């Protein structure tokens, strides 16, 4: 199988497999471990020829996974998970984790960048195929944004929302916290990637949102601190990524989408539309979680993060609509439809992630295994 990735000096070209692709069983776990070994090699780009066998095996599995995930209908969940995890391992290098500095030795690796772009190209084409982009381009952008935001402030309860509110057990609640901690313990970090640039009202509004997410510079008030307190109430792991292996690919895809749209300034409108939906719809989601916690008679500390977000995100949603999305629609009359694309994609991917989380919660409850 020929490598699709960039060939470096002295890097051995990947030989074609002697087996038909259909008979190759993807070894996703092994391929991810190989990738993590590559990630840890000092000066990876100049050492690729020394580890050609590992690279060859990883790339073969990567190609198989891309075909399985994005070229076969809804795709194989194992392939989706593998690809989103690989994307995340690369993307997380864009944030600083206050760990060993040597972990960042390959943050500008051309090889990693090629892996990233190969996955993203196939993944993004697959995601966009699920949205009628041509129809979005014909909409009155400001009217469409206002109508969407109004509807999403208080949407009808989905089957997933009803399950969380009415049936989820304490074991399920802890499982929810474990998965949600993936984002909750580093909340707002990706937003920081788009704040640089010319000063204007839009930029200042985004800074205000970020500052509130970060407790206006006080760690005790930072939103992630409240999330850690919820975990601590159940003696759960409060370290970022502590429950990474529980995170469904649908949730990882949301995180990777945010990395993509914040790292590419050309996607600024898409990200702004996505953040508008996230802030507008957040309170309704958090009310579901709060209702479940109250039904389970949990402590105030075990639900404090939800209460905080319900109050602040109601304000943030209005800011995002009035002071970010609508002004950008005026400033970019020919490209403003991208705001709606970002909004609709965030909703679509968020709904998909919510369904996956509830499926994971149900499985954990049936197994009756508490998380610690």
C-alpha cells in the first residue's frame, strides 16, 4: 500500500501490501500505540528512516481506517474512534499542559502535519456531505441566525434528554461526569487561539467570554475548578484527560472540529457560528444534568458547574448572537453563510455526541461498575 503522506529524505517508501485490502484486519490499538511511540521520538522528522517499519505499519492502518470510516456509508465505529484519537493526539500539542517540556518536541513536525491533513481532508468531506451547503448559501443570514437561536434556547426534550432527566442513575451520572471532564477540565482553551488580531467589538466580546470561562483570572472561579469539584465529590480523577479512554469518537470529533476551526483563520466565521450555538444551547443541556442531579439528591458541589453555566451561558449566548454573529454577518455579506454552517455543524455534531454519551451511560449502568 503506497503511503499518502509526505516522503522525507532517507525515508523508505511504503511497499504495496501483498494482501488485498479487504482481507487486512485493522489493528487500531496497535497502530495507535505505534503512533504514540513515533510521537515521543526526539526530532521525529529527521528520524523517520530509522523507524520506517513502524511508520509503514501505522500508515497502512491509517489508510484502511480512512476508507472504513468515510467511504463505507456510516462507517465503522472502530475506525472513527482510531482516527479521532490520532487527530486529538496531534491537536493537543497546540495547548500547553504544564507537563514535561520534551512532550512538545514534535509540535511543528511536518510528518505529524501530513497525518493531520490526510485525516482531516477525508473527515471534513464526510462531515460536509451531511449538510446542504448550497441551501445555506441562499439564506438571509441574520434572520436564519436569529430564528435558530430562538428555537435552541428552549428546545423540546430529546429522548436522550428525557433519559438523563428521568432515569439516569448515580452510576450513570458519574459516567457522564467522566466523559464530560474531557472538555470540562480544559474549558475555553481553544477559544484563546482566535483572539489575536485587530481590535474591534467582536474581538472584545470574545475576550469577555473567555475571561468569564477563566473566572476573570481567579483559579477559584475558573469553570474547570467547579468541574473538578464535582468529580472530587465522587472521589473521581480530577486530572485533565483522566478518562480519555471512555470518550466516544463523536465527542472527540467535536473537540477536533474546534481545533480545526480555531487554528485556521479562514474558518473564523464557522467557529464564531459554532460558538454561538454552543453558548445559546448550553443552558438547556445543563438544565438536563442539573435536573438529574437534583432527582438523585446529590450535593451542591456535585452539581455546581451546571448551575454556574446555566447562569453565565444564558448571557454568553446573547453576547455571541448580538455582538459577534450578527455583526460578522454584516461585515461579511458574501461569506456570512459560513456562520450558519458553523452553527448547524456544531448542532449536528453535538446531537450526535449526546446520543453516543447516553449509549455509553446505559452500557455503564447495565454493567453496574462505578467509576473511580
